[in-house]
């Protein structure tokens, strides 16, 4: 195995994710409405397909486990807590484990 060199990363090059998102966003805003219609129609079709597949998946999950699958609603955003996760009784590692400990249809 190679010894790890902490802090010795190569120089970052390229636009980066945030810069790329800004560029794409500005191009989308500048796109004519008539050109957007094609993509919006595709998105509508894909959204309907996704919802149908998810409902089928939920039914299969209910049949397999006998438990009701619930759709998690987004909670309203709260101001960040000044308390560290370790101090609140939940470690960051445990929180990640809880968040990823479920089955997905993919």
C-alpha cells in the first residue's frame, strides 16, 4: 500500500461544482421558453414514471415486510444548532448510519 500524504493534494483545476452549477443555471435562464418546453415535457414524463415505480416499490415493501412504507416529508429548515452532534447524544457517524440504513428501489 502507498503511504498516505495528508495535506499534499494536487492543485485543483477546472471550474468546480459551484461554478458549473452557476454556469448551467445562467444558460438555462437565458434559454428561450420554446426551447425549454421540450425539456420540461421530458421532465414531466420522467416524474410520472418515477412516481409509478415508487408506488409499485412501496407496495412490494409492504407485502414483504408487512410494514407501511411512509413517504418522508421535508422538515422545515431550522437554524443550525450550536450543540455538537456528540454532545446531543448522537454521533455524526451514527446519524449517517441511520440515514443510510434503508432499502431503495435502485
